[in-house]
C-alpha cells in the first residue's frame, strides 16, 4: 500500500530529526547530557507528527515507523560514528539496532503470516459423541493471497463437525475493491466446499458494522452458512448454537434463552462472557490476542472489558462454562500498523469429548 501524504510528511520530519541527532553525536562525546538535550525535541516532534494519523490506529502506525525505522537508523549511525573513539557505546548501539531490526522483521514480515493451529480439548457430560469445532475469528483482510487461501484450506482440512465464524471478514473500505475481494472470498469458499456436517455459523464484527452493516451476509451468498443478523438459537441433535450480534457481544448483562444439550454461544467480542449467560462453551474473537504481547505483561491493547488474561485462549468460568477467545487469522487493517509480536495468528480447533 502506497503511503499517504501524512505518512510521507511524518517520515520527512523524522528524517530531519535523524540527521539532527547524528549531527549532535558527531560533535559531542557520548553522554546522557548531549542526547538528553535532543530527546524532548524528538518526543515533541514525534507526538506532533503522530497526530497527522487518522485516529488512534493511525497514530500507532506512525509511531511504530518512528521506532522501528528511524530508531534503527539512528542507532546504526551512532555505532558507525563512534566505532573508533567510543567502542563500548558503539557496540551497545549496534546491538540495540540489531535487536530493533530483528523485532521489526519478526513483527511485520514473519508473525502476521505464521499461522498456528491451536488445539483445545474439553469434556462435557451433555454429549454422547465427540464434537469437533473449528473457529475462524477475525479473518480481517484487505488483500487476497496465498496466506488467506491457506488458512481456509486448513480449516476445511480439519473436517470439523461444526465451523464457527466470529466476525471481521473483509476489511476493505473502498466499495469497488471490497466487491472484488468479496467475490474472490466467496468463490474460493465454494471451490473448497466450505461446509461442515452440523453447519457453519457466522456473526458480524466491527468491520461489518462500520463498512457494510446490511450487506455482510453476502460474503456467504450461495454457501451453507447460517448468519446471525439478530440473536438467534439454532437447535441441533445433542446441542444448540446461539449467534450473538456485535452489540450484544459487548453486553456484560446479556441474557439468552437456555437450551437442552450442549450449548454454544458465539459472539464477536468476548465481553458477553462477563454476564451470567447460560452456555457451556462461549466463543469469541475481536481481541487478536492483543496482537502485540510483551513478556511478563501480556497483551498491550485488547479493546475489551474482559480481564487481559481472558484476551486469548481458554478461560474456565463459574457454572461449568468455558470461554475460548481466538487470536484471529488476520490483523488490524486500515490505518493501523500491520504487525504482530509474540502473538501469532491462529485457527482454533476445539474437541469436546463426552465426560
């Protein structure tokens, strides 16, 4: 994607600051005083330029460019300038630049396309036969490529009894490009016979709300997919599936009718798990697992009311309930930085065994 004017302007500002910082380095001995005098200027300009972004995600994208690109350039420049006079500082700068570059390569080019198949095993006295469920959350793409096709192929290859789609499918704001993307997506689902013996069930997410609140079910036109524009419960032998709208998936006071057998509740955001909803298995996406996770801290941002430790994986809830939140197949698009760090995308496969 070609950078817009605000991104170009931001990077030109930071290039000037890069050169100013290296000019200070050339004229001064290493010491915190020289660099500390420049730091407030760098921070002020970075924040000011960051406001050129479109919304919070746009600011994060610009700031990530400032950190990973310009931080790398400045640290490399310091290592070269001081490689003879101040060898210790030069080595430290070179190591820091290497680490920053390695993190950038992993976060922008490796992890976003390193799909993991996460397998979860549960038990329930409400089932007489094993039940295999594939969960696709946050497919969230604005391009059609081999990664997207491979993820869908892997989901079908699991031969699950049930496929659950937790929202955020096609993140393309341009209506013409979105229609092309929809046709590619739909045609490929038909090509790989995207179906399951007990059905495929889909709820809408934030992308659908903001881009095409009425038309998103057309993503699955002509396919054996049950969509939930409204809250509804589908009853099957031994189990039932309740699809929850985006708004209600954020409702911590949500109530849905109970049903006999193993009860699955599917929503986009996991906030409904804070309610006393009577379901055995609660499935959601939305958080992307944080998309960026830090050691000993976990997800930096979840955009959810649930505790951060609930933002990905399996959480046991009171009343013999289990919450499963997927890290998602794709990542945030639009103006957001296209990265994942310590948070690989995932296809979730749940096997529920008779207790």
